[in-house]
């Protein structure tokens, strides 16, 4: 099993504005939750989460199958930035981008803390085995899930 990175390399403890682009990208734990479709109630503005994944999400890895070209293939795909992450209320409570933007530490199961990319799945915070592709899903309204898509045991 891989080991955690040495504390001298703990770039993820820096404020998000101080991160390089590569460091920012490395914050992603690969849970895949941000790639699940959301529905917004036109009257109330309330966001409803679904278990329906973008067609580019590889449901066996929880990662985008064409990350480099995702905006061209899925124009609505949101490219998170340190500024934008503070403006997106639907990110899950466990999102590393959200946690670090709020000055909070990464969870123990995050691969940057434990050195194991599979820990997110074992901790129950991955979409692997819990999401369906939009290609097969049918109406999104039939796939609404409770809360902020916190698949983990603690609901977060």
C-alpha cells in the first residue's frame, strides 16, 4: 500500500489561492460526486442531487474518461477554481476543494493524507457502484437522492 506523502510536501495545507494549478488539480480525491447531475427547482431554487452520472464519468474508477476535453464534450461541465468553489453550494461536504477553501483539513481517507487512492471508495465516499450513467438512466426526476450525495457512513 502506498504511504502518505512526507509532511514537507503537504501542499494541500496551503490556502487554496496559494496552490499551483497542478496542486489544485491534485486536491481532487476522485469521488466523482461533482459529476452527478443536479436538478434545480425553478420556483424555489432548491438543488436536488441525483445518482445519475455525466456520460464521461467512468463508473468503474470515479474519474472523468476525457478530462482534458471535457468542456468541449460536455459544455455544462464546471471547471472549479479557488474562486468558484466558494460560489458552488451543491458541492458535497466531503469535497476537498470545498474543505480547503473553507480552511478545513482533508479527511483521513483522502489519498493525500493516507497515500491510498482507493481509500475514498472504501470509506464509502465514491460514486463507484452507486451511480448510473446518464446514457441508461432515463428521467433524472426518478433518480433523486437525499441530502448532499454524501454516500459515506456518516452521511457526509
